[in-house]
């Protein structure tokens, strides 16, 4: 089995929350805090722990809270890619 990498491009900002990453309804990784005081473009390369199977797969970013300094729970996703 080879590694699958998920590439996420998004923006951190003052209104962003904390999210967990699920693959096919199974928690893959957690606690991605996108709060930052000044807007910033970010790029993440995440090595998935859950397998991607041939056919239909579901990848979810589920909000699980927010930084105490954040004004909201937003996720500003700009793009994704699987490698």
C-alpha cells in the first residue's frame, strides 16, 4: 500500500475555527486550528492514515471548535488535491 497525500490550500483568518479531517467517516487527523490575527494563505500536505479505495470516497473537514481568540467557526478552503 502506498501513502496518499492530501494537499489543502486555504486561508487562516480571525474568524476561522478548528477542524478534524475524516476519510470515509473515520477520523484521520485532528486539531487543525485556522485562527490567525492577520490573514494568511496556507498550504498543508497531510499524509492520510486512512486508505483511499478505488471508487467513491468521502473526505470531510468537520469543525470541532474554535480558538478562544477567533470570532467564528469558518473554514476557508481554497483547493484540494490527492497525490
